C-alpha cells in the first residue's frame, strides 16, 4: 500500500486557512469602532466558537484515523491467513 501525502497537504492548507480567518476576524473586531466591552464580548464568542469547531474537527480526524487503522489491521489479517 502506498502512502498518499495529499490528504496531509490538504489538511495543512485548511488549517492555515482557518487560522488566517480567525486572525483576520480578531483583527477586524479589534479595529471595530465599538466600545471595548462589546468588542471583548464578541472576541469571547468567537473564541468559544473556534474551540467548538476545533473539537469537532479533532473528533472527525480521530474517526478517520480509527477507520484507517481498522482497514490496515483487516488487510494484515487477510495476508497472514493466506
């Protein structure tokens, strides 16, 4: 089985894209013409949303890794039974 590194490259790109979006949103909020209290509340909401999204993505990655490991184990068992 040949390892395909493209999925890792796509993941790195998407991670960078998400990080850039978060940083851009933070800069936009900090430079917004609102009071400090409103801006802080907004930043707290954005941070909470980002953490929730990161947790969901980690769960997806863990499920994908589990599936890959299960497939590899099944393939190895088949080869050993021959």
